[in-house]
């Protein structure tokens, strides 16, 4: 029997819940009919608007129909002779090259290191495997671990002979409140480096399908020429054009999400059955006890407690004993932690059990 | 000095003005926040919904971020050894292969034939040039001429050894009120034929970026595997999911547009300075007198009379003496024809001049 008071809470999709603001949505509503009836601007024009907001050189920015469009085209055009990537990672980075018949060299991140990327070991791995391309999510998805700026700089220098090194920064706005450790300026300066970013995650609009790449003007021009010239829809254009007037609100929302993630980490760490890994994204990666099956736990959380989390068994380099839990407003955390504690107990891991540490 | 009563009228963008209905827009508004906050379904799922509405085999349908995404990928993956296309045509069919370094073999359509495609001559042209691919807009854009079903069937048979023959049917819903002469079922049956279609034109939403391909399941699978797997935005998904409940209204709107095109043709044909070509699309292609420059005419129509038309000088196979005029509600035609007659006279072609016929 379903409990009548069950309120569904989504801790699965990592989205900024504080943006766009109600005022921005009101504007989108006003512009909807006209926006949809007429053609949006082309890629280069919208990229120009975005570059100005982000303080980047427009010649280095390429707009895309989501970061997935960029991953698809980068693998199609630039990945030859295999791609190395730390795992677990965003699924498209392992699946896309394989679908094209490319070798994918998976470099396993280690729980005992908190899933931090050991840059020197990774560079040696790339050499040993003879990979000509590499892709790194920073912060990593699903673990949330961040490669610090100096390490990343070293990695880009060490691998500067590769055809391409892609840094997927879809979650980097949630890494630090003040100094966002983006490699965008490094990418704009080196022909072999591309930074890509989904706009859906940080701007809270997964359905809009918008993303961009930052690259050396020569690399950006190659991508711009090969991608469909009219790939940006009216809503994505409205979003980008609204950003200059709402940047302060975005900054505020971003900081709010970072506070939510810290709070989520703190609350999860109080559950003795969980190992909680350090995260610089807007989600937290946790390990559940070996006696509990992640799929059963996810299903029970949803059906009995109205809580949706991402069970990570389908991800290469992860398994059914790991969950990704998205940062949400603090007011929702009681429901989450109560449900987790109860469901874990019901599935055989009592509250006084101790997490097996990393 | 600008006339205060100037009402701007867009006869440039060929869009269905009667769809989506106000009721559908009301639903889009209701769904906007939720639709944009969450991920849309993937390509295959949305293609399935569309295929059911259109009475097609879902295995033959591939959704795209506008027909341009399909043109880009078809040229990238399937066009090797040159593409033949009748001109004038939609610009991407001449520009895209060229941008990839492919030869484009332009087959000039003749004004004296009313820009009808002479299928046998085109087939001989393809052979003579040794092209391995062909693309035909049907109805043609910008001329509006239609290849009749039997001719098209013959063309597909004659060219069945080519790598690919693409029929771009973006405007075909406006060809006939009852029996739409689509080649979709022929495409689903032959691995070398692809029908593509923009959804923006017929469903009145250029900003939504949606289109689809119909092809043999094997060809469809190839495209589906190579295109980005999540390429459909939330608004395009809302549109597709709304279609089953609003199909009767769409049918009505489509017939209304056909009546508007007939009416537009009739009214334009009464201007002695114009040669008006037969059209089966939602626009009409006209020739203006040699003494008048099309760019000057377009500019004068816009600044003095508030009328926007497409001057076709930039299109290969057309020139500055041709305009494409979109079908609009009949109530707007007085403003159009009055402006055209006056502007032509002001630019040196008096009302009693006679058009130089085809």
C-alpha cells in the first residue's frame, strides 16, 4: 500500500534548482511564440553573446546542441588511435568511441585515493597504451573528484603531443565559490586541448540542450565548420541572451548549490553505513555496504520513500555498491537521510554497522 | 520619414501560420518549466511517437535537431565522390558538400520548363558527371516545382546504384490537399534512398529545430548510431507528443496554407510586371523585370512598405531578378500586391509593362 504522504524527491538529476529565476522564466514565456515561430541566430552569433558573458574570445567558442553533440563530433573528427579516460566517467566518453570502433583505454580511479586522478600514473598509462587522445571529466562524474589546477596544467603539458585532450567541465561551476578552476584559457591557447561544458547542468535546464566548447581558434574553427551551422534552438538562444542581465543571480545560485553540496556531504557522512567521497560537483558519490544491493536499495528508496537516486552499476569503473546523490535544497535532506538509514537497515545493514572505509 | 501606419509583414519565412494552435501553445506554456528542467527522451523514443502519428515503421525513422543536422551527417557519412543536385535549391545542399571538399554537380533547372525537373536529363547528367550521390528538394526550394510521383519513382529506379539519393521533402505537406506525394515509403524500402523533412516548416515552428529522416531500417540504424543520441530538445519533444491529439487541426491548417498559396499565385499573376512560376510549396517564385534590381526592390519593399520578401540572388542557379514570396493569410495580400506594383513602378517598371514570359 502506498503511503498517502509520499512526496517524490529527485536526487538523481544534478541540476541547479535556483536558476533560471522566476523572472527569467516569465521572460521565456513572453518570448515563447515569437521565439519558436522564427529562426534562431546561427552558431557563431550565439557563441559571440556567450563568449562576452564568460569573458572568452568569441573565436575560441563553439556552441552546441548539448555537450553530447560536441562529444559525438570530437570522437568523429579528432579521435584516431584510441582514447584514454579515467573511469568511472560520464558514459558518453566510454560509449561514443567504442560505437565508432575506437579503442577505449580505461584508467581505473581508486577508491583508496578518494577517486582523485593521479596525473603522473595516468600519463604513464596513456604512454603504455599508446593512446592518441584523452578525455577527463573535471570534476569527475559520478565521483565528484577534482583535478587541481596545477595538476591539470602538468597533465596538459605532459600530453601536449596527443591529437586531442578533452576536459569536460560540465560541473566545474560548482567546484569553488570564488576561483573556478577552469582550463578554458589553457584550451584557448593550445590547439590540442578542448574544454567542453554542458549549459544544462549549471543553468538548470537539461531540456534546453545547450553546451559549448572552448578551444584554440584553429580547433574551434574546425569544429564550427563541421557541426551543423544552425544547431541552436530558440530556447537555448533565449537563455544565452538572458545571461548578461542575470549574471549576478546566476552567481548567487551557483554559491547556493555549493552550500547545498557541502551540507549534503556533511549529512551523508553521519550515516555510519556509507562511505562518502569528497566531491567538488553538485552531487556526492557514496559507497553502500557489500551486503546491500544498489539496485534493490534504489528501488526501495523510490517506491517506499519517494527518493530517486542514481545507482551507478551501469557505469564502467563503478559497481552496484555506489550511488550518486544530487545536491538539493537543505530542507529536503531530512527526507533523504531518514529514508537512506531506514532502507539500508531493511536491506540488512543495521544503523550501528560501520562503513568499510576507503 | 517613416509612415506611421507601416505594418511589418513577413513574406520571407515560409512557415505555417495556423499551427500550432493557441490551445497547443497554452499546453507548451504549462509544460515549459518541467520540460526544460528535465532530460527529454532519447532519439529512438521520440522517433517512435512520431512514426506512429505518421503511419511509418519506427525502425525507419530517425529524429534530428532540424533537417540541417541530417544534411550535415548525410554529407559527412554517405556522400563520397560528389553530389548532383538541381539548382536553384536549398543552400545547404550546395554548401555543405563543398565545405567538406566534395564536388557539387549543379544541374540548372530551366525557367522555360517552369523549373520542373526533367528526370531523364538529370539522370544523364548524373552519369556524365560520375556523381555517386544526388539530392533533390521536392517541392523545390525556392521554385516550388514538384517532381510528380511517377517521375520520382523512375528517378529512384534509374539511380538505384548510387551511394545515396536524398529527397528533401520539407515542404511536401503543402503540395496537395489530399494525396501527399511523399517518397517516404519508397525510402523505407530501399537502402540507398533517404527522405528528410524539416518539422519547422509544416508545423510552424522554425525555432524548435526538429526534423526527421525516413530510410531503410539499415540506413536508419546507421544514422541513428552516428547522430548524437540525445539531440532532441524539450520543446521539440512536446511538439511531437502533442501531435496525436491535434492531427485534425494540423490537417486543417495544412489545407488552409494550400488555399493561401493558390490565392497568392492568383494575385501575383495579375501583376503584369511579374512572371509567376507554378508552385506546390507554401511560397511562390517570381521573376521581376530585367530593368529592376532585386536587392533594391527588396530593400524598398521593406523600408517603404513594411513587406519582407526573399531576394534569391545569393542562391546558385537563381539571380537578383527572382524573389521567393511566402504564402500568408489572404487578408495580407492587398498590402503585398499594392506595395509590389508601386515599388516596381518606382524602380522603373511601369504597371503597363509586360512581364517577359518563361
